[in-house]
C-alpha cells in the first residue's frame, strides 16, 4: 500500500453523553485530515445497562463535589448526562447532570455540577493546586468507561428486548 493510499484513523471525542434510561442523546466530534465534523444522535431505543451504569459510576464524584459523601442524598440520585469539552490547553472539562427523585413533589430535582477540569501536567502554569475546580481521582477512568459504553451504543449495542414467542 502506498503512503497515499493509507487512511489515517478518525479521532472521535464525545462532547455529550446523555441517557435517561429510555432515551439516549450523543454528541461527538470526529477529526480527519485537519477538519472537525460534529455529529448528533437522539434515540428512543433503550441502551444496554452498561451505559446507565457508566453514568451512575459518577455518583460518588457528584456526592464528593457537593460535600454530601457521608449522607443518604444519593438515594434516588441518577447521573443522566455528561457534557465534555476540551480547552485550548488540551485539558478536558466536564459538567455532570443529575436527576434526584423527591418524595414530596410531582417532579424530580435536576441539577448540574459546576464545570470541572482535568489537572494540568505542570502546576506552574497557574492552574489550581489545591484541587478546587479539578477532576477528582478516578474521573478520567470513569469517563473512559462512559466513552466505551457510548461507542457501543453507536455500534448498535442496545438493551435486549424480551420476546414472547411461545408460552411454556
């Protein structure tokens, strides 16, 4: 194969991963040959449990960011979305969207965490050194897990439906 015939791999980065358990919304950017292409998909197809679980993996981080890690606030709390960006310095940032069922209301509490960013490799660049506004330990791994589950959804991995073909 000549160098000209070789195709460079397309880089894919999710900018939004959202799942309510019954609906999924994904936004991502692909970069190929120096050009960025934005993509957006909404689906009413139920995702595999891995996507919901990957989002809920962020619950302990939300509880820590809110200062509620030793409370029962996480009961009825679901992480429904991640909004992800990349700054000019190459560091990723994220806002986590949550839904909390409330007992005495006719609707849930829906809220976003403040925007948080990956720590800089070199703290001499003026970035926060006390951890304020920065990703918590383990968030990069959790995001990789969510990326993998979202990629699976794009590849057609959906929840298995029960088929009533025959009665025993």
